C-alpha cells in the first residue's frame, strides 16, 4: 500500500531518519529523455532550509538514479531513485520516544503497528514527499513532451487569501505566493506565528494546462476522484476542491453550469472535469493544508503507556507546511495526469486498431 | 476501472436506460448473515420518486441476489446483485441525441469514447449509484457485526446551513435534514428553485462511529485519501473535507491540534484521522454537491458536430442531487471502512501468528 | 480475487446450482461491433450435453448482455453478461452435503470458508467457466479486428497422443481432436473409462496466430507467466508448458535456441515468447488436465465431521474434462492477449506522443 | 508491471550492468525480527562464481537495508533493499550492441521498447533475481514464525533424473542435487556441455511444508495459478507442474484422486492443492528450466538492422541456469505463500469479528 497509480505506478520508501528515502517509478514509456538536472531542480524547490519560512533542517536532497535510464533515456524498466539522508543523526529523540505529539501520526502508527520509528515521525514524516517530487519530476518531463504543464502556488496563508492567481509570480516567490500584493502580509503571518511558537495553515492552488479531452476512467478511477485521493494523501491536507468546489454547493444550477460555444466552454466552474473526465479546459483545484502540528507551545498529551503529560516540542519544523507542500501537490498532479494519459490510450477501438496497423 | 476497493472490492455495471444495473461484491467474509430486507430498505432510501424534492421518475429498484449467498449466509464467493430498469422506455431521446447538456458528462464521454449512450446520461447517470447502495448495504451489515455504524444527513442546502447535526432527525426527514430547525427553509429553497426551472446544491455530512484505531494503509491507501476518492467519485461532488477541513487551513496549530488525555482526544478537529490512520474517535467528513446540472432553463451549448444551439432540457430530474446523494455517501463510506478493516488484519506479526496458531 | 487482467479486466460470479452465473468485462475499447451470435456460438461449443463424451446435464447457456453495448457497439463501459441456470434443481444433494468428494475442492472450500455451497461444487464447479467463455468471446472479437487468432484442440487423451496438430480438424471433431487419425482411439478410451465408472485426463494445445512482437510486461506480468496463471487457474489443470516446455529441460542450448534469419525465427522451440515478451512467432502452449475427479467407483473419504466413509458418487459428469476445457483455454488465452495488446500501447514515448498529437 | 503479490507485494528494479539492483517489499507485518544474516546467507546461496558449475562472474551481492526496519524489527513500512553491482564494468559490449543473441530477450526488448540496455541483457538478465532472493528471504523469516518451510533442489539435469528427493542432501550439494546417487553424473553432464561450449537444462523441485489448509483465493488468485505465474516468470522457465502434473493427464480418475482418511490424505497426487486452495498436505511442484541460451558455439542470428550474421558469444555464463534458479524458485514460493497467508485472514466472518473484539 505504498504505491500509487495504475499504468504509471510509483512506490516510495524510507523514513525521516533512516538511511535513505527513495522511489520506484514503473511504466515510464521507453525513449524519454531523462533530464537529471530538472529532477534535481524540482527537489531543490521542495528541499528544506532555504529560508526562514521553512524548517532549519538542512538536507541536500541529492538524488541518484539507480536504474531504468540508459544513455540518458528511459528504457521502459523501473526507474529507481534514492536520496540518502545526511542530516538525520544530530539529535537525541529520547524526549519524544514514548510520547504522542498532538496532531501527529505517532498515536495512530503506534496503535496500528505496535511499534514505531519515533525519530522525526519515521515514515509519516513529510520528508518522504521528496521521493514523490523526484517521481513527479519524471512525470513532468513526460508531460512536457505531450504539451501538458502543471503549475501551482499558494493562494492562502493563515486566512489571508490571494485575490489573483499569478503562477509566474509564484515561481519567483520564496513562499510560492500567487498574489504578490498579498505576499508580505502572508510572510508576516508566518513569522509571527513562528515567533509565538505556533504554526499556520495554508492553501495550494494547482493548475493543469494543456490536458487533452478524455482523461479519467469512469466510474471508479475518475480524474477528479484520483486527484482528490492524491492530494488528500499528502501530509497535513484536510480538504480538496475541484473547480468552484465548496462554492458550487451554494450556487444554482443555472449559475454553476458551464455553457458551451463552438470555441469551447464559456466559464470553468467545473474546473475542467465533467463526469470524472477532462473536458479540455484548464484543470483547477485547491488543496487545504492544516497548520503544522509541530509547535513549541506546551500541549496536553499522553505517553505510549497512556499516562497524561504536558509536553513542549523541540527541534526544527516548518511554520507553514503548505509552502513546501505545494511542490508536492504539483508532483502528485503530474503523476496522476501522466497515468491518465497512458490509461486513456485504449479507449477507442479504431485508435487501438490504428496503433497496431 | 469500474471497480473500487482492495480486499473488499466491488464493481458496478449498467446504464440509466439499459436493461439493468448491478454490482459484484468480492471479498465479503464467509458466514455473514445476509439480511436481504435491509439491502432493499437501503435501496428504498435512495430510490427516486418518493417526494416532490426528487425526480418524478419511478423505479422500484428491486434488488435480486444472483450469487454468493447460500442458505442466507455469504459463502466467501462474489455476491452479484442486479436491479432491472423498469421505467426506462417511456421517452424519446432524439432531442438530446446530438446535444451536449451543459454541466453533464455528455461532452466528455463523447470525446473520450467516440460514441455514447445518450439516453439519460447512460453510464454517467446517477442511476448507477443504486448499485453502490446495494453493495454498501452488505458492507453495513458486516460493519454492524463489528460495532461500526455509518450515518449521514444533509447539513446544507442552497447555502442554508445546519446549526446542529442530529443524525436521528435526519432519519425521519424526507430530505435527510440534520437540523430540523432549518429543514423547512431548506425545503422551500428546493421547491423555489424547482419552480424556477433551476436547481440547488447541497452538502452531505457523514459520521462513522465505532471504527477502531488503526484503519488506513499509509502512505498511498490512507483512510482519508481513500474516503476522498470514494466521495469525489460520486456524481456531482466537487469538494470533500475531513474533520475541520477547509477551516483548518485558517487555524493556528495550537488551535487545530487535538490534545490527548488518557480517556481519549479532547477535541476532534482532525475528524478522527491522523497520518491517514483512524485514531478511534468519530470519523467526520463533509461532501459538497454541485446543483443538479439538469435544469429546464434555456442554456447555450453545442452539438456533437460543434454547432452552437440554445437548448432547454425536458424530463424528470432531482432539483437537489445532494439529497439522494447522501445515501450514496453512506454506502461508499461503509465500503471503504469494511475494506480497511479487512486490510488491517495483517498489520502486526504477533496477531498474524495468533491467527494461525 | 474473482477478477483477472489489468487493462482488460474480467470478473465472474455464480455457482453451479445458484440462480445464475455471469461476468463483467471492463476495459473493452469503445466502438467494437459486438457480435452476439458469435458469443452464443462460443458458449455452444462449451455447453454440456452435446454428446456421449460429455456430462448429460443439459444447459442452454443462453447469454444475455445487460450493459456496455449500445446500438450493437461497445461503449467503453463494463459489459455485463448473465447466464441463468435452468437445469439446476433436479437433484437432491443430501448424499454429498456432508461428504468431501475425493479430488474435489469440497474439502478445501469447507476449511477455508467454514461453510460451502455443496450443490454441484458451488463456486468451484467448472460450470463457472461458461462465464469465462462469454468474456473470452468478446476478447476474440477484439482480436479479430487486430488480426490475431486463438485456436486450440485436444492433443492427448488418456495417454494417446496426437501426432499432428490440425486445428481445422479440431473444429470438426466432437472431442476437438487435433489428429483425426487418433480420434477414434481417443474416443474409445473415453467411453471405456465411462463404462467402467472412471474418467480420463487429457491435454489441450493452444495456438495463437498473428500476435505482434512486444506483448508482455516484464518482469512480473510477463506473457508466459500470465498465460501460465490463466491456464493453471482452469479447473483440473495441473501443468502448463510454453513451446517445448518440459522437453526443453533435457535439451542442450545449441539445440533449444531458435536461430534467427532476416525472414524470422528458423525454429520455434520457445513457443513464441522470449524474456516474457512475444517475438512475433506463433505462441504455443500445452495445458494438462487431470482426469475428472467425479467418478462412480467407490472411494474412501471423510465427512465434514472427519468421520471415515466409503462413497460412490452419483449424478452426471464429464468423463474427460479436458474436452470442454479446451474451449476455456482458448477463452482465457484470448483474454490474456487482448489485455497485453492494450497494456503494450504505452511502451514507447514516441508512439505515445504520436497518439496525442 | 514490475511488482508481484497482493497483500505482501514486492517490486524489483535494476539492470545487470547498471548501478544497482534491489527491491521494495511492502506489507510485511510489523514486529517481525529481521535477521539480516539470514538474508545475506540466502543471497550467498544464489550468488555467482562459487564453483565451476556456475558463471565465473564474481559478485559479493552484499545487501543493504534502506528502510522499514527499526531496532531490528519490521515497522510495517516498506522494506527497501539494495545490492550495488561491483563487477559490471569489466567488459566491452560493442560486439553484442547491435546483435540479437539467440534464445535471449534481446530481440523482444528491442521491438517492444525501441531501445535496450545491451550490457549483459540489462533488465532481462537473471542478475535481477538476486533482488527476488532478498525479498524471499524476508518472506521465509515470516513463514518460519508461522511454521511453514520452503525447500527445493535439483531433480533433473540434462535429462538425468533424481530417483529420490532428499532436501537435506540438496542443502549440502554444490548443485543442490536432490539425489546424491545421481549428483556426479549430473555434474559430469554440466561440465561436458561447458567444455563443448554448450549448456544444459534442468528441473527444480519445490516442497512447501507446514502450509495450513485454506491458502489460495479462488477463482482468479488460486494458489496453484499464482505459483505457476511466479515460477513461469523466472528466467528460462518453460513449464510448471503441480503435484503429479503432466503425469496426471494420462492417469485414470480412480488412480489420480487422493482418498481421504481421518488422519489426512492417503496419497498426494494433487500436490497439496485442490480447487486452487491448499489442503494441508505438502505442496509440491516441478519447475522446468531450458538450457542457458548463452553458449559459445557459433549461431545464426540478425542485427538490429535485420542483417544476417554468424555469431559466437563470449563472456561468463552459467552452463546450467537451473542450479542457481532453484534458489529463486524457493524465494518466489515463499513470497507467494506469505502473501496467501495474509490474504486468507479475512475469509471467515467469525474470525474477523474475533480479531476485532
């Protein structure tokens, strides 16, 4: 259950403070030029320690490709990538060894598995998402060949909402802010919380451009459902909406329907997906991240022996997990779209026949 | 891609106006007493034509079990259930044969598959959800044996929000309203929209009681991610939130974390899931339905030949698809939880050893 | 676990003496002309009661398509087919209710599931294979469009081996004999065993013509491995060999290797598969069926309470299950090849790019 | 398609002459004591260069565990293991770069993927099977806790058949010979072929002791079918038989049926599997390996441009691939049985209820 995807399938492994994390990416078509610099650049976008808005843990996140690439191109065999943990031995974990940190998976892992790797959250740490970003980077390379682009940015921090969605601005922003006019206010909120030993939530907005009509496999591998799965599965995500999402539920049908002209859809309330299948319009979704559960304020909790204790966390943590999380949203979205592109190839008999002629 | 679940896996088939719809449910443990009356009662909760708040299409939705049950008990073999369509031949579809209804899957099915069954939406019709409810009813029977209960109700219609969540009240309400004090206002909104040839959106709230700690398979079959997948895949759903969901993103960590005492969690902002695994608390989610796209107002659209036309739909349609949709949410949630209960059985070696001793 | 295939996936349901058996076939490309007469003709080839070489149970095996076909063509949605059991109520099963028939799955079903449908073997009956033949017929229709043909025949009965493999002769033979010169001897062996209240084993040989190079997904969905899975899963099959199979193990490399010329392979010891991938040559395999375990001689067995009894079976049974089994081999082979054809479509990036251009 | 198993799922990666090979093993129950020395010992049994009966390629095959194990125990998270290739850069491959070696997967990989890693067969090399052995060793550790043992040995080399099956003798034999009385003759045959620049085939016999009744998920994840899949997918395997296998097809039912007494089955023609489910008896199968296709005699073949050439291979190769192959058979069998043990846990409702009480 550590895999995702059907035709393009990736699996990840590794713990926050283990030897290494990594991924296996299976199903990449052969002959794709693998741009290793791009993969590293994507990892660099996500890597920690780049600014005061992120955890102070420093990791180089240097990726090494172990298989599946020959003379610069994919061979159709699984691409294994590994990132060795280099900064994981600096601490003593005895203070959290027997304690469940509130808001964390400590409690649930302990009761599910009976034992847990308590060092930095082990497998449940967001550190694992670096492996997703590596896999997602390969998916992005594949999408680029097919004219599809996945973009994202932060549209809300601590309740401060973007009023415009400028994906180019997000690329330049250290917090990936979509609205440069709100960026300073958002940064201030993050630092203020950080100084108060607290954390803030945020929202990532993802945009997929150039996806052809027809992606998504009804009824139980719909594009929107699989995107929801992919996004909700990212650490700290608590809600996902496609297109107008939550807002749709309070609209009238006459307002929410997207009328159609010969040149395309007049509006895009649907977020580019109808009946679980892409309609050729831009695919849009919002991904809601809760505030980082790792805070330095004292909190009430219990031990593994169910004894009540008061507890204040130490260590290095992101004050707003949504920031680096948006890079993970992009990676997961790219993986989903690439998978759907491959799955869709068998949907019409005459196109199958043409393929084999 | 018409299947869902891993260890308890169901597949559905059928079109709105075809011969029949139905499902296959594979993985039900042997020896479960199958209460056919309960299955039928669940279908009756969802079936159309019960009130003015629903479509006028009348379907008995009588379910027939074809296999997998012997002398009243499951045998461990697949349970096939079929519901014959009885009221599907009453209309002439020539007026929509070549037209894409705005907000519907007509457009995307046509471009994905090249051909489509235009009668009532074919496979993309919400009629298929009756098959999910039949499968979900079996899952509910299984959950009952394990002390788990799935409840739901409508917490918002046309922007009118419930202020309390009374699942017993919902059982008595023809629109499954969770807040009896808001029910009349919500009903009025539905009828007003209906009279104006329009439709309204709504929100279903789902509550799962009695789920043990430990359900959910990290990292890519997490409980929240799979619930999001299951809910987003229901017709007309555009957003899903777990626990405080959207609201979490604007909270501070110190507010959003659920502190823990020896007797359990003090609050339940998380909605009963941490790190993708159930924590033993109540599991709560909200499912947002867009307004029914089938409205009788004139709309702009195009034909399959991409010619622009103005179009007003005829026929029988739910003015608020969320109402009957909430029954489908329950069914899907029950199927997910039952699947997770079975999957979880191999998580600890000493319990596996004990099982085989 | 009642499903097979990845991209073309079928599931079956039903018990020997239940209401009905049937299948769901998911992943058939849209726009395929569905020839219902051909499907019925395939079922007629397998149906019981056609001659003295088969069980006397009469079943019409009339197939009804419930979904997935519209105006004679597949729509890309699941094709559900059902065959109602019409001749299942004629007997009293009290004599075998508590007894494990030697060589049958009675024993193992009972211990696995705790309960079992004892009527005619329930789910473990070869009657279920009719559903495979229906699904396989659709796969054959698809293969025909792509120039692939699946043939088979009986190459051995009771140790009497065919010396030539004439698939046209097999079509005309009531026992599907590949060698007309051995047919009478084989028939005599069947009738002799039948008269002695015994049964005989046999071997089916399957030939796949026209399969393109490149089918099979290494390393764990290889064409030969999946064919072995498909064949070994058929009732009563105990061995599967690809190409020279068993014989290969006693050959030298210089003898067993197939040399290559510009016009193709000089020999076909490999049976058309190298490294788990089709090489463009004919795919050949042999499938070994044990003798029907249902015999009328007295045998030693035990009851469900583990009491020893002597037991002589009554009823109607095939004296040589391989005969009708060969039709099932063809169906399974067709389903595997069709699945592999769809899976292979994403194997090269330039072909994926061309598809979406 | 580089994964195997349902509940215990492993994936492998890597090429013969790439950076590394390795595996991911997902689904190991938490709390299993991971004996790293045992894993290495299993790899040592398969590693090349131990004797004149094997390839002269020297590889240490040192395994490193990257994740999933904490303080010596499995944590329930994926166990990643990597084996770096250390002896892969010694040769110039220009002589085989554009040539298809007869009997190898060169031809099929080239046509499937358009490109191929020609160094030592790349992904299709049997070197990948070291990763299976590592995964299989963990499965064996798990099986040991449950009282199940997987054994194997060589029962035939170059047509010279064992007359007894002594698994203890096989442990002591450098060629894993089951019959010490035939061992010298078998060794001589291998060396003779080697000296003549040729190779020989062989047969591995696998025995599984202690498997409980009830393993196997009918009808499409039957124990025998999955074992056949697992074995046929091993490099160079061309046939698989369960129990009496091929011989069964020439027996009468009265001879082939295993009668039952209160103490168990009187005979074991079935090889411990009835209806795809284990019956509690010993599980037995034979796995037929073709002779190594890598021979040093001159053979006729073509280039990637389809030009005819005569070709004599150079390099280091096993004269009998079955020898080291038998260790791989054991590993795959262990993985299948462990998977089936976990899958079976949800088969009876009362046992599920007991688990959660």
